[in-house]
C-alpha cells in the first residue's frame, strides 16, 4: 500500500481572542481560551477562509478582539 498523506496543513491558522484572553496570554504566557474553549476542552482555531464566518457566528458586535496568526510549523 502506498503511503497516502493528507493535504499539507496551512502555513498559518488564526485565533480570535478577546481583550481579556489576550491580557491573560500576555500576563501568564498561556491561556485556556474563552468560555467555548473551556467548555469543550480545546482551543478553537480557524483557517483564513473561516475567520469572517467565525467572527459573524461567535463574536458579532464585539469590538475588543485580536486576531492572532499562528505558525503551524511551530505547533506540536
């Protein structure tokens, strides 16, 4: 059987963070994310094509947001 690797991951993924989450990340060097992340036990990320939809579905009307760009080659 041939080794069939899936498509390569994107070079970057994106995290939409609130000001409170950003402050936690800056102060502690880590974060457990927002309410949705904590309730599901995982940090939610988006590819670039998903960012607008994620903003619309989960952050509509917020003006305290940061868009973090994460290099996937540095993720373990």
